[in-house]
């Protein structure tokens, strides 16, 4: 009788613990994912319970209870990375945990060129599989989100810094916008040492115009100087790119006289001072040009049809330049801003 009691009270629990330990070991290290390579994504703010359930539903793990208890014991419940991750065939649970903790995840490398507006950036991001265009545009024009980002405007235009980014596939528009605004603030902070008569937001507005007015990097401070001179007079800026931005969503690429005569918050032919907000997303050099413009007396400039401009102090000289470069067919033919590459480097 004593031997039987010993077996019941001592050996039985040990056997149960041994079986439980074996089961845990099996689920963690022996059982493996049997499907093809699969992409598993974790969204910002997604909690452990939801991640655990989706891993089980995708048959990536065998036992969500063991997964939970192991991660809790190791302090991993809030440590999984946001993004998309490749889970290979025959990955055991420990391998899956390691991937979700340490793997950089799948990223899409996207270069945002200088001078693109929110609509152009939205289309580029959608074409690369980063985020849907409609969602992106919705959040770029959400006033409450702008307040949250600390942007003194109703839209994020001007604050999406041109750079090369690595985004996760199917990122949320808010996540993408936050990353680009953060990059803007980092770069802007590096160039604000020089005092300016303009507010920070006015600097961004004017830099967005300078960015659209010239394809020649060396002209940016001169162009900025012209606009500063006009603002001091005061004279209207009379910038075609601002007019185009005001009608951008219906614009067909042909700027007509009626467009110049239509009053919008962006038409600087019809309004005094700066437009309502930025018209593009300027790069660092355009921002710097506005803060440190060339000191001169030019009030006018006209395109030479190759990305560079002729600058004039008087309207009389400006009209002569317009006649030569815009009304003379020979000066308009066969010229391209691409010819400036060597000159502007």
C-alpha cells in the first residue's frame, strides 16, 4: 500500500510534469510551419493577443497558449516589431519569435524627388505598394492630424521632406506621413541658424515656390532674392506654379489666361503676398535659399527655356527679355533643362 501511495503522490506528478515539459518542448522546437513562405504583417499599436491569434489562424504556430506563456516569461509581449516579415517553411516557434523580434522586415525603398506635391507623392507611394492614394490624400488634408503633427496649416504640403525612405508594404498613410514630417524637422533644424524676417511656415511656403520655379540649383538663392524683393515693395509674386497648384486637381497641363485671372488662395497674380500655403515639398537647398537669399535688386525673371532664367531690375528690361526668350521661336526650340547637368553640379 505504501508503494502505491508513493507512485500516486510522487511519481504521477513527475510524470505529468515530464509530459507537459515534453509537450512545451515539442511546440517550441519540434513542430514546424509546414506551408510555403508567407508574409506576416504587424500593424502599429497591434496588441499581442491579436498577433498571437493571427499566427495560429495562419498555422504559423501550433499552440497559442505555449506561445503566450513563453513570450510572457521572456518579456516579449510588447517587443515585436512593426512591419512585414517573411516566415520561411519549416520555421519552429522559436524561429518565428526571433524573426518578429530581430528581423528588419520587408521594406520598399522609395525616393521622393524635390518639388513634388501631395498628389504626386500619393500616386508614387501607391504605385510602389506602400499606401493607398485615397487614404494618403485624406490624411494629408486632415486638420486635426495637422494639429497633432504641429503643422500650422490645414494640409501637410511642404512638410513631406524629399528623401529616400524604406517603408513597409501596405503601411498606414499616417505612419508614412509621420516619418516624412519627422525627416523634415530634422533637416530644417540644421538650417534655421540664420535669422529670417519670415516665420518658419512662410519660409516653407516661399521655398516650395522657389523649388518649382527653377531646375538649376545655382539659381535658387537668386530666385529667392527676387521674391524677397517683391514682398518688400510690396509687389505681387506673380508665380505660375502657385496658380497651377490652386487648380491642380482639374488642371490639364495647359495654363491659360483665364487661369491667371481666376482668384484662388494660391493665385499670386490675383492676391498679395504669399499664397495660402506651400505648393510643393521643397528640399534642403530651396529652404536654405529662402533663409539665405542672394542680395540683389532684381524684380523680374524669365525662362530661357533650358531651366535657367534672365533676371531684370526694371519692367522695361523684363519685356525685352520676354520678347527675346519667349516670343522668338528660335530661342524656344530644342532646349532642355537636362543640358544644365554639368553646369549645376
